[in-house]
């Protein structure tokens, strides 16, 4: 019985990660409080997240990206400085924030259709 519960728990966790992967992949647009336009173009393979972050027309590659059951994280270079980002997905919306600023400063992104 213990083995069955463990197996079921692992399958539920795997299904949640797979759902998060599918939900995050794609192109997203958002805007900072200061009016900077940001586009995320995200690709997911397994639990790895990659792609580009474009801020006001300047693109940078995403590195060290990870997808987890409850969210995702990655690094990107802004203004010559490496920054760590975290986020969460909810339907057609992403909330993404700089870790050093915290989630209360999240930028809300919407999926680009088509």
C-alpha cells in the first residue's frame, strides 16, 4: 500500500510539472511599472527552460532556466548585470519578478496569440 501511495504521489507531481511546461512555453508580452516593454519567448524541454528576454528591443538569452510544479526560474543579463527571475503561470497569464525585488514587483505577461 505504501508503494502504491508513493507511486501515485510521484505521478501526480510529474503530471503537474508536465502541465506547467506546456503552459509556460510560447511568446509572452508585458510592461514594467516604468513603461519598459518586455517580451519573453520561452521553450521548455523536460524541466529545463530556455529562450530569450527582450526589453525595449534589446534581446538577451535566458540561462539556468528551470520549471517546477509551482513555477519557474531563470537568469538573464540586463544592463550588463546577471539577474535572477522567478515566476508563476496561471492560465494565459505569467507573473515574473526579479528575485532581488520580490514578487510584489511582478510584471504581468499575457500570451501572444498566433
